[in-house]
C-alpha cells in the first residue's frame, strides 16, 4: 500500500495539511503516517549558554504520542477506510530536523511527504514552521506544501513549471499519475520575457511531442507566461492560472546563491496560496514515484 508521510508539529497549520493528505489518500488508496520529531536541548547551539530545565523525555514522548493519536483518531473518524499510523522520534544527538524527516520518509517507503508551511504546536519541541522551508532543500521525495488556510477541494488542474528540459519528463509522468485520480488537467507553464518568447516556438512543439510520447496521460496542455522573471511568473500562475496545485523541480544552488538569493521553490512556498508540489533536483531524486 502507498504511504503518505505527514510530519506535524501539532499546530493548526499542520492539522490542516494532515486533512489535505487524508483527502489525497482517500483518492489514491494510500495510508497516512503522522510523524513528530523533536530535538533534545543539548543539541541546540545555544545549549551551553542557557539554563535548561531537566525534561522528562519519556513524559514528552508520551504526551506527544497522546496528541498524535488524538489527531489520528480524528482523521480516522472522518474516513475509517484509511489507515492512519503514528510515529514519534526523540533525537538526542546533533542533527537536522529536516534531514531526519527526509530519512524517516525514505525508511517508511513513502511516495509523498505532506506538511504545512507554517505553525508551531503547543507540545514543547524543536520542530518549527521553518522546517518546511528547510525540507525543500533536504527532501529526496516529492514534497507537498499546504498553505495554512487552504482547504482541500477537488483537483481539476495542476500546473507544472517547466524549463522544457528532457530530465523533467520523469517528474511530469509522476504528477500525471496523481492527476489521473482526479481526471485533472496538466498544464505545462514556461516563463520567459517578451524577447525570448519568439525563440521558443519550435522548441515547444518538439518538447510537447517528446512529453506526450513518453507519458501515459493525454490530458496535457501547454501555456506560455510572459514575465520579467521566473518568480513573478510563478506568482501569476498561482493567482491567475485557475490551478489547484503548482508543481516545480527544486534546483540546487551553490553557497553564494543560497546566501544572496532564494530558490524559485523557496520563493513560491512563501508567496503562493495554493499547494506547492516540490520535486527534488535530479541529483538527489530517486526515480520519481507513481502515485
């Protein structure tokens, strides 16, 4: 059975993402696994400077599990045909929460990671809203980021931001396998400025033939977006493209790019108000899964 992995900090934003994951699971026949991870105080860079209280970690794990089971029961009551499991990790050595989530999702053989884009829960922990932002660069599986106020609705159209490269066909096939459950349209969006637009005519025709010959899905369309840059173009797609989800491949950047600029994926996660499906770059990605 397919598994949808849902990291949660037990906040309202995280519960909303879990609700969205449950709806995807209902359509695809997947099970849902809720996951909570927290770091012990000693792993914090500030630990030597702070007077930490002595936590009873067994009590924390017990409290967290109680909250997770409460959420699992709530989700199960909404759809008793879906299996909702609970996982908790207490990490007592130096580590990165986003990396731990990514590794655990791989261990659980998940096909998709779903989480909210903000929020911090009431249970004392070190799993903050910024983890979703960090996970964009760490995940080795498709990552679906759900805005805190976005409620699930039937998926009728999924936009895929593309640079018209052949290596993205694997991603398009993966997104198509999800779209099939909803009979949704796939719209390949390519963003250029006015000067570049005229140069892409032949390339676009060749690319569409290449894609349609290799993916088993016929409901695929193309649209060109004229914009001053990729980030404004992505915002335009989310706002005016009449789409229910935006898919994008996260590209690796070097140290100076990360220092002075944010990736298009990070920008989209912050500025768009629809679910964002992020695929890892080719260097980190396993074979993109079929849903």
